[in-house]
């Protein structure tokens, strides 16, 4: 059974890895775990430790200590590979150290070109793929002078943040200081992108690459919430195969070829404009927002396990057809929660698989400006089609009533 050093493996991954023949040495940052799991982080890491061969804890923001932890974990375990398919912010250094040790699953360059929005956009421009007009700035104060080259509105975004953080539709230069405040709250000071606003239905393509060959698991339809923030209010997996979705999937594969991606999952977001599909961004990991879960409910396919099969050189794909998987997010009025009703009634519905509302009276329901500030979600069991799935989600939303002040 081969040894694998894995940076921030979610606990759901550990059993899947063992089922595909891998022993996992895990590396986590307690601060990152707290950001993701809040007060449950210590228990989460304890469970990771119980499921892995060993657990190393390190501060991902301390580059020297983080790199040395990877080297030490490889020495200690004799691992043949180092892999990181978690949050993008800590991914690049892991791949660089893996490359130094001869244990890389993908080249650092390919991962950088997928994850970094500016690098990806520059590559696509240079190769004439999915051309989108864009400009760059080092500071938000410099963005105003770039707007003469665009027709408003435009999309402004940080080049190296995930989960829609700091991404917004800019309709007036007067909105720039508010965006600057948002970036400051995120402690972001890296490169910024200004892009033309792409209009049309939005999808994501879930892929699994095995020995350099890219396999499309399926296409997910994204349901967006209100602008100016680009935060999804839901995802529908199992989009029917049409000329449009075939073109979307083909474009994602073209991107993966262009960056030289060799192994593992990728999640590529595409908008179908009047001029054809255009890539929004991509990540060298599974889709977030529990997309792997709705894939499983729609098809019975375990995409998390397939990720480790790919690392072992084995290809596994879901059967064609199947049901529609749906996750729908809640958005309630903001303020201090005083009362909530209808949760148990909603959970009792046959078609509700999981319902999360992580708030109690006295908690603040925040404004939804990123995927981290949503008000909970419902995952539905497989539906016959998208219309049925969305009707079920609307029924759940209607059952839940909140009172805030």
C-alpha cells in the first residue's frame, strides 16, 4: 500500500484514499481548520488524526516552516507523492516542494496556471483560447484609470482569492472605495483584475484527469444570487447533454491541455455568452459547495474516491443519464436572529437529504457577500429533472421562517 503525504485532506477523503490503496500522512494548519470549521476544528483535526497514519500541524502562512513540514513528512513516511487538493491559498507551495522532492502529482506551473486568475487569463489570451478583455492593477486605487478601456459594468476581482471573496460587479467608479474596504477586510494586497462583464448562463465542468487524459464527469448549472456579488444560490448537477454543454465541456478540457495538467480533479467555471463559451476561472481541486455530494445523489458515483483512483492510474466515471442533484442556499434578512421555525418540518421531507442552518437565536445573520457568509443550505435527494429539484428547494425555503432585528 503506497504512502501519500496529503496537505489539508478533509476527513471524508481519508477512507476513500485507503479504499484505493493509499496510506495518508496528513498535514493541516489549525488556523485554517478554524476558519473552515469554527469551534469544531479541534474535534475535526482529532478525527483526521485517528483516520490518517499521522498528522502534522503547521502554520501555512509560515512558508519556511510549512515547506519543512512537507519535507519532514515525506522523509518520515517514505511517501511517493505529495498532494494538495484543498484550499488554493496554500496549494502552490506544496506543489513546489513536491516538485523539489520528486514527489509531485502535477507540475507547480500547471497548478499555478489553473488557480491564479491572472495567470490563467494571460495564458488564455496568449493562446487565443476563450478570449476575454481584461486589465490588471496592483492597487484598487489604480483601477479607475483602467475603466476607459471597458464598457461598464465590469467585473473586478482579486487574482488569488477563492470562494467569490472580493469579486463584484462594478457599475460606477464611485463604488471603488467600498470595494477597497472589502479587500482590506480580507487582508488582500495582491494583484487585481478588471474583466469585461460576461452575460449568459453559467456552468461548471467537473473533470478528472488520469495520466494526462481529461475525463468529463459532468456539467453543473450554477444559479447565481443577486448582484453585485457573484455568490451562487444553488447548483444543479446533471445538466442534459446539448450542443451548448458539449461546447462548455470541450472548452474546459482545452484549458486543462493548455496548462499541462496531468492528474486529479479540476473544477472549471464557464459562461455561455452570445459569442460562445468563455472561461471564468478554474481550480485544481474538486468543486466546492458540496458539488461532489450532489454528484453522488444524482448518479451514485463517488467522485472523492475516483480522485484517488486517478492517482493510482485508474479511470472511473459515472454512468450516463441519472437524476439531478441539487444544493440550494438560504438567504434571509440580515440582523440578529430572534426566532426560526420550520426547520424540523423541512428536514422531515422525504426529498431532503441534508439541511444546515448554523445559527441560533442571538447570532447575527450576515450580508451574503461570499460563499462563506451564506445562511445555510439544503441538499435534496435526486430529482427527475431540474424543474422538480428547484420546486422542492422552493418548498423548503417557504417552510423556514426567521425573525430578525
